[in-house]
C-alpha cells in the first residue's frame, strides 16, 4: 500500500504493507493537527476492502482508521503467535 498524505501542509509518502504504511502514518502524524489523504494505491483487492471498511467505520478520519487497523492487526498477530507456540508445544 502506498499512501500520500498531507500533514500540516507537508506531503509525505507512507509505503509498505498495510500495517507498515499505517504505522508510518501514525508516527508521522504524532503532534500534527491536520491529516489529509491525498492518494492511495493498493496492492490487493483485500487490502482495498479492509482500508475502505476501516475508513467508513472511523467516519472518514484517516488517523483513527489507521489506529483501528493497527489494533486489529496486532490482535491477529498475537493470536497467530499463540497458535504457533501451542502447536510447537504439542509436537
């Protein structure tokens, strides 16, 4: 995913997987009063759907959508780690 955002008038690219791009956005937006989405390029249809869903649920607030996505992503990764540890313990 590639996001072009404007933070207090300064343009910035956030590039990488969805989680990585959103982490860059959240870190860059820290302390900024204005966050605006200029352009977004998706790598997959699933990524596009997830992004649009999060943006809708956040009422169009890009920063809130990014934080919600990251919360969801971290939870999924935690579950994956626990599942793998459980499997390795049985083997």
